[in-house]
């Protein structure tokens, strides 16, 4: 090794040692400066503030959301009507003109004030979220209910086979339990820590997807029987043939009253609507854009009453409203799922006229023919008839039971 190489090697080693020593020295300085602060004992304010709360925390029971299936639209002159159960539509033009509703001009701020207050007063107390509500809704007309009576109380986890297999059925499965010290049935989930002496295990028999089959009822019975043997419970099973016949009758009734009414708004000229302007106009009317890409007007219980959709099916999105354009929009009312549907149709018509002035827009049918007061009056008469038919059969429009059946 030459003298030059040895010198360079020595210099390199010296630099490395110097860097290491400098780093050690700086670390010691920081330790002296901040060490005392870190060594002090401090109580954890977050933990101390919640310790007792964590010790006494109660179990929370959650009501599952209602699943809404997509429905296929059909068209009727004057309005857009959808019968999801497949019944024939009523021809509005063939109906006699008994009355014509007045459609007074209103400013945007007035569009929802009075009707929404009326609706708030008519909201059923059963719409309030309560863990017992799903069990109070169980009905032998709507559900196939199997009763289990236990010799010894057991927790929800004992229904192991049920929790694993209940998703195999096309309809919702509900489990309700009765504890030793309770007289009220309550919804049971797999993680409930309570011990139950009785269970009601129910399979809904009708919804918008149709009526359940006798084969499915049999499969459900067999599954619950397996569970009952595992927990040594006495079991009571309704007659499958009678249950299926009753379900078919209920399905036919639902088909007769299932309607969705829509009013179309199209631009006055050739220029399409700007989505940002639509958003501004409907916000004044109390509607909000939600995650499904649809504007919703909700009642006091949080249920969607009136929706506004893009006619071409594309969802509205907050980040694209300023640059988004559409050739038409539709206000929709799902008749059996809404309380006071005739009054809410009046509200929908008022909102449509308000939007028509603001955008501006024309109220047209699907043949681009302007909607008349007479056509709208016919539609209201039809909605009122549906409302009466449902009430006469003890199924209130907009009730939780109706929302279950028309989901």
C-alpha cells in the first residue's frame, strides 16, 4: 500500500469516528434537555375519563337496515308509474274527470314548509328506532314464525347453525327472544350476552322480489329443527301449505297497490340542465344529495319521501355537479312506502312547479306532451284509492310493516 492510499484511509476513518462522536454528543444534549419531562408520571386523561364508563357500558342493539331492491319502470301518459309486482297499469286517460286539483304558484321557500309540518305530525310512533320494533312487526300473514321453548335458558350464541345459514334464504330472517325477566320480545343478534327462555325465528314470506316458495319454507323449517335439537328446545311449526297459501294472497294484494309515481322535468330549450343549478334549486326545497347519487327529501323519522333522479340513470356526484349536464330529471314518490301518499303527491307537484320556474323546465309526459292539471288530478285520485285500500286492509302506507313488504 502506498503512502497516499494509507493517508486517504486514515482520513476516511477519522471522518467516520468524528461523525459518530458528534451524533453521540448531540443525543446526550437532547437527553439532558427533555429527559426529565418524559420521565415524569402523568395520568392518561382519556383513560381516566372513560374508565368507569367502560366498566358500566351497556349492550347496544342495532336494527338492521332495510334492503331496497331495484324496480322496473313502466310508463303511463301524464305521469311515470311503476307497478313492481307486475300488475296491469290503470289508464289515466280512460278515467272520468271527477275533480281537478289546484296547483297554486309558490315560491321555492314555501314549497315544503306546510306539507312537511303536516307529515311530521302524522309520523307513527312505531317509526322511532327501538330494539323491540322488529319483533312487534312479526305477523303470521307476513312471516313464517317458528317458536322455540327452551328447557334451560341459553345465550344467542347457542343458535350457531342458524347464524351460519340464515343468509342462504332469499328473504330476511328475524330472530326474537324473551329473557327470563322480560315480558317483551326483543331482537336477537349473535353477540347478545343475555340468556333467553324462548325464541321466535321468522322468515319473511313476501317482498317486492315476490312470494317465497313452499320448498324454501321447508328448507327453513329443517334448519330450525336442527337448531332446536342442538339446544334441546320444544318446537312449534306452522303448517307450511297454509303459510304458503296466505303468502300468495298477501303477494296479490301487494301487487294491486304497489305504485311508484313520477313527474318528468325537461328543459324548455335544447340546452340541457346543469347539475349544479339543479342542486341549488332542490336544496332550497329541502332535498339533499346522498351517497346513492339521488336527491332525497326525508320526513321527521328520516325516511325518504320524495326523490329526484337523473333520467338517463347516471348518479349525481358532488365533485362533478358543476360540469355535469342532463337532458331531464324525474321526481319520484314510492306510494306504499310513504305516509299520507296523496298529500305527499301534492307536495311533489308543488316542488315540480317550483323547479319548473327556477331551472326553467316543462312538466312533460314520456311522449313530450305537457302534463295537464287534469292528468295530475287523475293520478292523485288513483293514489288516494291505493291509500284507502291499504288502510282498509290494516296496512298503513309508510308504516314499518309496509316498508318491510315493499322492500
